[in-house]
C-alpha cells in the first residue's frame, strides 16, 4: 500500500496536493470526459485536510487500518445523510481520516461503502481504538 499522506514530508505533501488539484481541475473542467473526476476532487479535499492538520499542528486520532468501535457502545449516525448508522458492538476498520478544522476529525470505514456516492463520514470523536485482543474476540 502507498505511503500514508500524514507521513509525507512537507515537500511530498505539497507535491501530492498540487498534483491532486491539477487532476481535479482538469477532470472537472468540461474539456475532457473523465470518469475519475469525483475521485480527483475527493483526493484534493483529503490532501487539503492533511495540509491544514499540519499547519494547525494536529495529529490524527487514528491511523489507517486501525480497528475502532463507538465510545460507550452507543449507536452513531453518519454526518452524511446517506450513511447508515453504526451499532455499538460493531468493530470497523479506518479507511481514511479527514481533518475538518478546529481540532475536529472525520473518518470513513472500509466496511461501509455506498454504491452511488462516496463512503459516508463519521465524527472521529464518537469512536475509540479497539485493543488487539478485543479485535480477535470480535472476529471469532
């Protein structure tokens, strides 16, 4: 798997952000037919959040592939209206972490997809890391 954007050097991050913005601009320009347009825009917004987190000196609360569950076993709704709720006992794998600003983070999960839209986002503060022995127990 490729290097995690939060682990990029400053130079790598700026290059990736510039490239994503260029691709998103071309894909959304109407000059070309590019089915990856929505992905390119999504990538540019993701890298913008990585840059803002670095400028705000914020570290993500989780890492990609971390296993999490809701805090206190509560049910949690997506911040996107199309996303399904997450039940308290459900263990989920972090797919991507987004810096929203002002110390706030959002997450998307590997297990939750949407066929017509992007993966729904959830507020990161509603989740906690699952210990490795709890992950094994959940899988059995």
